C-alpha cells in the first residue's frame, strides 16, 4: 500500500508538474504576444510622428514652391491637426468596425502618400490636400488605433502601456529630424519628401500588418489593481456622451491641452522676449537646449505617470502631475534671469503635461469599458483639437493685449491648478459613485471583481 500510495503521489506530482509547465508556457506566450503588440504599436507610432514634428523644416521650401504667404502655408498645419483630432470619433468607429490591421495600415499609407504628394505641390491648396488632409487623417487613424488596442491588451497595466505607445509618437521624430534636415540641405525638399514618405509608409504598414485585437485567452486573468475603479460593463459612445463623467473629463483634457499648447506654440518667442534664447548652455544656444529637454521629458513622462497611475489611481496621479506642472510654470517664470534653470524648469513643465496622453485614455477606458474603447477615446481626443486651436492664438492675443508674457504664464498656472483640483475633488468621487451605481444596476456584475473595485476604489 505504501509503495502504491507513493507511486500515486509521484504520479500526481508529475501531473502537477506538467500542469504547471503548461500554465507557465501559456503565461510566457501571452506575455510575448502582448508585449510584441506594444512593440509593433510603438514602431507604427514612430513612423507617423514626423508630419507634425518636422513640419517647421518644410515651411520655407513650401513657401518658395507655392509662392504663398507664411500664414497661407501655415494653414496646412492647422488642417493636419484638425483632421487628426476632430475626426477622431470617425477614425475610432472605423477601427472598431473594420478592425485595426487594415485601418492602421491605411493610416500609415495615407501618411506616406501625403509626403509624396506634397513634393508635387505648386499651390497652397495642394498642400492642404496632400500634407494637411492625407497626413492629418492618416496619422489620426494610426494614433487612435494604437491607443485603442493598447488599452485592451493591457487591462492590468493600461496606463503604462498607453504611455509607452504615446511616447513612441512623442519621441519618434527624434529619429528622423536630423536625417530629414540633412537631406533637405543636400538634396532639396522634393526628394526628401518622396524618400521619407515611402519609408514612413513601408515601416508603418509593416508594423500594422502584425497588429491584432486581443482574444479572450490573451487577457484571461489580467485585471487592474484593486484600487483602480473600472466599469462593470461596456458603454457605447452614445451612452458615454450622456454622462457627466465624460464631459468632466473632456473639460479637464481641454484645459490641460490649451495650457500646454500655449507653452508649445510660444516658447521660442517667450525666450527671445526674455533675452535668453541665444545664451549658451552646455555648448548650444539656450532655446534648442530647452527644446531638447522638453522633447525628452514629453516622452518619458507618458509611461512614467501611466505606471504610477496603474498603482496609485488615475485621479491621484492627475492631481500630482498637473499640480507639479503649475508649480514648474511658476518656477520657470521667476527663474527667467537664470537661463540654465529656466531651460530645466521648462523640461519639468513638459514632464507635468505630456502624461495627459496616457492618463486620459486609460481613465476613459476604465470608466466606459473596452469594447468601444477606440471610438470612446476618439470623442475625448477632440479636446486636444480644441486645445490646439485655442492654445496658440489665445497666448498670442494675451501677449499683444498686455505687452507681456506674464498674463499668459499666470493663465497656464490657473488652468493647471484648476484641473488638478478637479481631478481630486470632483472627478474622483463622481467617477467612483457613478461606477457604483452602474454596478448596482447590473445584477450580474454585483458579485464580480469590477463591483468590488468600484465600491472600494480610492476610498
């Protein structure tokens, strides 16, 4: 009996070992699949980031080719930003309806085609059609599509994954800016646009063809931490638009986008007005030194604060990050007589701003579910478009009216501080109570983990 019992235990032990091995293989394959999806998403994001970030390099040759005024040429950039952001709900719906692989591939192809077509521009209208419309709609498809995929692949690390993907867009142009600038000097703008348009399309399509939506097995057993409030069901865009929670998030993202883009659009004129743009710092002029710090900080902050929010809650992280930006803007203002400190503080300003592109997509998905995540985020992303329209002109108008940049800085501080307080004092309890009510309405969800998280989150 003892031998038999020992054999049984040994047999059971082998069976348990096999089960453990199978489970380990499953977890490893699932991990490889989703991190591979994130890597492909970052590559696609990097491939389509240049039309926005290297635009300024092409403005002089576009003026010469079209014989148009500077304001007329700059309308191209406005077209790009408006189509990228204001059409985000349509782009999200297309991706939710027809799948990410085809639509993200199409977005990369449109972006590359926009560059190639812009090389043939002889009128401002052709620029609006090619660089503006093609690149604007194409980059919007890719951006919205990638963010919508990552919030679904990483329910347990949603903020971090979205931050990594958004950082790919924010920092992607670092790889291409210097090669594009060099080729512009050596070969002119037409060959540069054609070559890089083909490269962007090829890289973006290549990455997109490997993308797919997660199946049930890919996210089985993955869930946010207990302190992250999540929805008990999926909400359609129509249902979402009827909720106060969404419109509060929309208001907050608009405020943050407007304030941040005031800095983005006017930073060069600000430094020149303060007389510190050409002061040497670490072997380079203060302005490019500060812009380099800002680009790095704007990329790093997205996964960093996304990671923080996965552990300590979305609204808590918003309060810290937005409040930090308000403080950094104030410190930057009072340090204007110290160019190195001014430049460093400008980097911290961007470190407190760029995380909106990881925190808000994560929060809207936590709140309204994953099934319509791409379209739902598309509606929220319109706030970035509003900020793009308001930020630059509002800052310039205030400066012209007052003759000083001080009112602009104080307005940015007010917007940041207001949004930080809204996150903690209004959004946090409003979202928690709303999720609780939704869980109580849905009997099937009342005993599930979503209900437990909604009822206990962030108390």
